[in-house]
C-alpha cells in the first residue's frame, strides 16, 4: 500500500495519464475507470500496474477486487472519498481507477498475424465513436482494429468506456500513416474495402468475402482522396428518407455484421477458411 505522503504526486501523474494521449503512449499505459472494467482488463490478461480505490465509497466487491489485484502485483493506493472526482473523465466519477499496461499490438500498427477480417478507422475524431468501432468489431468477429492517421486515442478514458471492455479483448493497433497501413494489409493478402457515402456498390451487392480490411473514415470528411489509390473496392450503405449519411459507428456496424453474415453463410456451405473464427 502507498503511504499518504506519496499519494499527491501519484494523483498528479494519474491526471496526466487520463488527459494526455502523448503521456499514455510514452508510458505504455492507459487509465480504466470503474471496478467492472478494471476486472475485465485483468480477466483479459492485461497487467494492472496500479489500482486506486476510495475505500469508504467503493462497495465490498470493488474493495475485494482492489486487494486481489494488489496480491497479483498491482500497487494499491487507498484514498478518501471524492479524491478521484477530478481525475477521471466520467460524468459520474468512479471510486476505482486502474492504470493498465497497453498490449504490445498497440505500438505495432498492425493486427495480429493471421487476421482475415480487419477494421481500419482513418482519422476518426470522436473517442466515443472509437470505442463503438471496437465494440462492433469484436461483436462481428473481426481479428483486429487499426486506428490510423490523426485519430482519437482509443486508449483514452472515454473510448475505453465506450468500447465496453472490447479494447481489452481486441486490442487497438495505432498507426500514424494510413497509406503504409493499407499497403501492409494488401501485402498480407487482404483486400481493402472503403466505405463512402454513395460510392461504389451497395454493401449487400459488393464482394465482402474474406480476407478483407474494411476501411472507414472521419465523421465529417470521410476517407481522404489521397487513399483512393490504396482502396481495392468501394461500398456504401443505401439510405432512405432524407438522411444524407450515417454516423461512422452505425455505418461500420452495418458493414461489419454483413461481413459476419457472409462468413457465416460461407461456413454453412463449407467454404469458410478464415483464420480468425
């Protein structure tokens, strides 16, 4: 357990990690808010470096979790009620915060070897959308997610919450260069399928057989024109009414689950050879 005299500098560092993507990248960690997500991170095999708990405000289960994580090697910091209110990003402050080591894939910029279905998010700016993309990618059976370009940090507190734990089980790879990312995926044998409003075939008529990388873009501007030469096929989601576009999370969900349906249908006919089933 950490002594009272050393708590203040630790809290300052915790605030820095919660608010700065650069600090998280430099230290190779991220902040997880709440006992439920902290437990999921540990269950996924991620290393918990530190666990902060407001002893009088946390429930018995949360306190028990904190002590179990401490026994497993995490540094336990017990705090007074309200101490964490200005540290986390949640509207409803949590009495438990964990500092978790990021998985190695985060720094590689590439998905796990053998992944035959990858979601690539280019310059997705909103952390809530970043978390949603992770959540729907896991649910649809993707083998990896890459955040490329000037994107929101999927390891930020808001994105981690929005992922509902998916980021622990389907770690996000980070890449500064979308072109290099797409060319690497093509070299691995994946077709790159770009999603853009009104461009290419309707998704239910397009070739979405594996292996493929589904590429989605920024909420306002979509995929940059500079990537056009690195996209093998374009698809779109036909819209009804007067709607001009879908939220990137909604569009990705439609497309990801269509890929899952094609894979499932292929498997039922004995043609599925995907590596990440």
